[in-house]
C-alpha cells in the first residue's frame, strides 16, 4: 500500500524492513504449506553423481520413485537406488521407527551435508517427499543442492479438499490426473468430483444407459456473461467418464493419498437425469425435459413422491458405491426449488402420508432416505448446507458454502462440517482481482489470494468442543465460465497455495508477507517453466491508488514471480516489455495542476503477464481534479 510519507521517514522504515528481512530471511524456505516446525541449519546436501536413494520396504520405494521421477523430469538427473540404507550421499525414505509420529499424515525431514532422512507412515512419508521436492532448485544448474534443515510437520485438519464441476464443462482424464497431482503436491487429500448436473450427466451408469446417451449432451451453450435472453453457440456439447476411466482416476488418486468423493446431485440440479428418464419428474405426465443450455437454478427436480425416483437413485448409487471406495458420498442437496413439489399429487401425497409439515420437510425426508440407503452400504453422506432446512439427516456431514452460518449451525447440532464458504474466498470461480475489465469472463464474486489466505475455517463462534466438528476445508471450482482446462488452471493457481496453507498450517504459523513475497514467487517461478497456466499476481508493493504530491518515488516494488521483471508507463498506456523497466526506484515529478498515471506490470520469464496496477499522482490541493 502506498501512503504519502516524508522521504526521511520512508527511508527509515525501509531500513528497518530490510534489517527485519535479513534476520527473518525465508523462515519457511520455499515450503507451501508452511510446516509445523522448521529449523534451518548451516550447510547443504549436494545432489551429484554420488547421490543414491535408499528405502526400507516396497511401499517406501513406491514413494521414493515419485521423487526419482520428479528429479529426472525436471532436472534431467537420474538418481539410482541402492540396497541398504547406510553410507553417505543417501536420501533415505523410511516408514520404520515412526512410533514418535502418531499422525498418519505427519512426517519428519532432516537434511544434513551427507544425508537426507524422510520418515513417516505412508501418507506422511509421501508428504515428506512432497516437501523435499519443494526444496529442490528451480532448474538444473552447475551445482544442485538442498539446504540443511530439520522439519517436523503434521496437518491442522484431517479433511483438505478441492472440488471440480465437470457438469457445466468437462475435462479429459489426463487433466483430471494433472488436477490430482496438484491436489497431492499441496498436501490436500480429497478430490470432490461433481459428476451430475442440469447441464450434463457425466458418469456411466450401466443400469441406466440413457443417462449418458441422452443426459450427457446439451444442444448448445450460453456464451458470455449470464443473461436471461443470452446468446448461444449453436454447438452440441457433452461427454462422460466411462466406469473404466473412473476406476483409473480413483486408483491414480489413491496412489497419491487422495480420496475421491463423487457427488450425485439430488433432488435438484437433475435435468441431465430427467432429460434421459422423464418419468422421474413431478406430475402424472412429466417432461419432456432438455439438458440445460444455460446456467442457474431450475424448477424441474426429482419427484419426491414417486417410489420410482428412489429405486432409480438407489440403482445409481449401487454402481457409484462399487466404483468409489470413499467413505463419504456427496448427495448434493443444494438449490432445490420446491415449486413443482407444491403442486405435484405424488409429492403432496407423500407429505400427507409421512405427516410432513411442508416441502422443506419433504426435502429432509428425501435426504434422510438416501442417507439410510448409503449408511446401509457402510457409507456416509455429505450434503450442501441446504440439507439443514427441514431437519438434518442423523449422520450427515454438512458442507457449508453459503457463508459459515450453516457450518456453525450444523456443528452446534453435533454434526461434522467441511467449510467451503464463499465468504471465505473459497469459491475459485470468483474473480481474482478488483476490476472486472482486467479479469477474464467469470461468474462475479471476489476472491483474492490474500482473502483466501486470511480465512480461518474454524469459526470463533463455536466452543472448543463444537470446533472439533470442523473436519476441514475445501475450495470449489464451478465451471460455467471455464470452457478449457487452461482456464481451470488460471482460476486455481495460485489460490490453491493459499488453500493449502489454511488447510494444513496452524494459524499461529501463517505469515502473509513470507507467503506472498517469498514463497509464492518461487512456486510460480517453477510453474512458469511448465505448460501450466496460472494467474500472475500483480506487482508486489503497489495497489490502485491516488496520491496527492508534486513528486513521488516508487520503491521496494517486487515481481510476484521470482526472476520476473517489472515494466511501467507514466502516460496511462498499458505497460508491456517494450516499456521502461523498473529497477530500484522510480521518481515521478508532476507539474502544478497536472497528474501522472503510473502503471506497472510483472512479466514472468515465460512472458506471461500480470494485470497492471495503477497509481495516479495528482499535483493539486483540490482532490476533485483527481482521476479515478
Ligand atoms: C453451490 O454452490 N450451489 C453448492
Ligand atoms: Zn412430485
């Protein structure tokens, strides 16, 4: 934030900041999420021709192979395995003697000059490996080395999730695997796969082939921002994941300690299913229904009165349960209008027969019946926070998305909760910067990296006992406005880094400055060397602002990607790499009665560019003349 300061005070502040930085330099090295305990030591472990990888058993070897493959792919170095764990220049992956690490996701990592020791049980050892990967240099150089360090680490929450909606737009299996790689690299452990929607049913169900023959395709799709009478692309869109593909993805995730939670939406968001099997809608002669071509909430939902609805959903869930080993199955429950139920004779008969008060209680009846069925199969349900309305199903876990209130209410009733509040910035479909004109098409909302980072998923309104019901946190990626996997990457990165830290790291260890200025730029520098798309954060140390002064010196600006450069203009044109390069400071002199517009961008080594930040310096005593 730029504020007007006299030069002497400004210089003194800068000096103090620099001294503090020197003492505190890189307290978490480049590790995201920040570990529980970290002690940097002197010296380093060189990676060279003498380096070997050791392991205790086959399971440890499997984890070591991830590290070996990473070094081969990114640094073009082959590190061989050795038999036995003795000797120098050894990187030792070990799940033995881990009784002192009670958390199965916890680990220790010790790097000294002649040995690296990783210890943990299964998931813990895998996370030790991910931390070690993050300590590797950005690229192959003359000398590869890892700084000496001692780390003890374990997660704050047992549930750490990322969601993906494949109903509005779908993505190839190869991308789903890449998405799971990102989830695992940032120590998240749940992939919430939103598989059924109004705009498309995306999972093969052998008992009901029309779900994918008919329900997986829409005739066309809305283009641009949502409007009631918007324009359409005139192009058929769709597809689905076969059961073989689902099995492949579930196995791929499991190898990386990621659980896949399928979501089968009910009773709302059901047009994909209703288009295929219209008799499941309300009334005596329901339909025809069309797979939705636009976004929003639709009145046509599963009929809660007909037994056929429950038989159908149980048939679907039988196959889902066989495909997904996850203890949790997500049954949706959000955004279910009750209008059709109010006039449907079958629904009204159900209300009467079951002695229900209203249609909210009918929704509860629906959810409770599905819960009972899934509980009988040894599974538990998760539902969006609307499942609170009309009474919670006895064993349900609530995913609190419309803010934190649903989560607070559920925890107070003794139910488990996963926080995914849009008010916490956990809706990664929301735009990432303040100015809609500088962001690509999105659904609206506002969720910056800093907002996500600031979130604490455990509400203070809960007592210590109630807080135990907060199982963890998740971000949601709704894809109405994400047609391509590149757009998904842009919306997820770098916000995933902030999610990772609020999910894993104790709040006492969080540090926004270290995160945003030291660690994120290093992670982005690695990403910048790959094909993966990400949003380049704006110049560090500068915000859109108006300053009243006859001259102003911009100092201490930093690129948000390590190795990136800052370019600027003072003529209100948007800066590019043909403009002036910011070095240490820029002094702008403004004649009386005039203004200057300072615009600055970050350009990463790949050429990827940030949005500009705009500071207007006005030399006038009358604020009215200032540009906006
Ligand atoms: C939701 O965003 N409708 C759960
Ligand atoms: Zn009905």
